[in-house]
């Protein structure tokens, strides 16, 4: 059973470009979470999605960031007009739909975004 | 708001040494507590958890006890190995919530 997959693993963007980060949850998981890890910081929650629904986006910056989890395909975290402060590791986690508890979140390897 | 504070790293130990990584938390109510481990180039893995006061979580020789009176969840291992070299994150969550709140992580280096 494949784990949570994220791609790309490393992404370099120039200031002002768009970054698209993809997350494929574990098989059978319908809940996806995105976290951001800034240098020398712990992971910070950004958004929680179910298929076609954003459930909690309380950790998302108000501008330039968006997330989706379509009926088919991976979840996408999109950052428009990137700035140097967006450089970070972005982790995706997934959990099963039944008896969902936060300790059942399974993490992917992360995407390291570098903005030059 | 809720928060987790853990000792800063890096922590460097010799193989077979005793390990303690301190973790304290601030939270309303009765959160669940976790330790996650991140090996180089990999995602976070749940190492152990405790869901109520005085519970002891254990896995792979690591242990941590949920201490409500001191709001702590210190990670311990009696004899570390080189393969334990990784970054360790203390974390908490509430049953009614979706998010996990992490500490900043402690990098552990074990020397052969």
C-alpha cells in the first residue's frame, strides 16, 4: 500500500511565478491536510480538505494561497506570485474517512519550495 | 492559543547513551500528545502517542508519559543507536479539532 505521495519533491521558482504542489493521499483516504514548515520552525497547519470541499482553512494566508481536492486526482496547493518568504517545506497528510482522529494523519515526504 | 515547546537541538550523543528530549505544552482541556520522527529525506512518522493523563506511549524503545501536572511529555530512550539520528517533533491535538500543533523539532545526532 503506497504511502502519501507528493510531487515535486523539490521546486524552484523565481519571485512572481506560480507554484503548484501536488499530493496524492493514501489509498482509501479521503481527507487531506497541508502543513508548512518554515526554516527552523515546526510544522504549521494550513488547510484541511475533503473531496471537493474545504473544511478548515484557518491556517491559510489570506492572499495568493489556495487549495483544492477534486473528485478525481490529487490535492493541489497553489501559490500565486511567490515571494522569498514562501520558501519552505510543504507537507501533506491524509487520513481515512471513518473514525477520523488527528493521530491517524499519515504524512508525505514533503515538497521543498525555494523562491529565488 | 495552544502551543508546544521542546528543547532546542541539535542534540549529539554517543551510541548506547541515554536520551531525553524535553517537551512541554500549553493547551485548554485535555489534548492528545504525540511524538513524530522525521528521518532524512522522508516525511513525518508517528512514533508514539498518549491520549490521557498518566498514559505512557512507547515504540521502538522510546517512551513518553503524559504528565498533566507538569504539562510535559518528555521523550526517553535507554540506549540510542546511530539509526535513531533524525528530527523529533512533539505535538498535540484535540479530539474535536483537525489540526496537529507541532513543536519546532529537535535534531538528534548519534555518533558511533
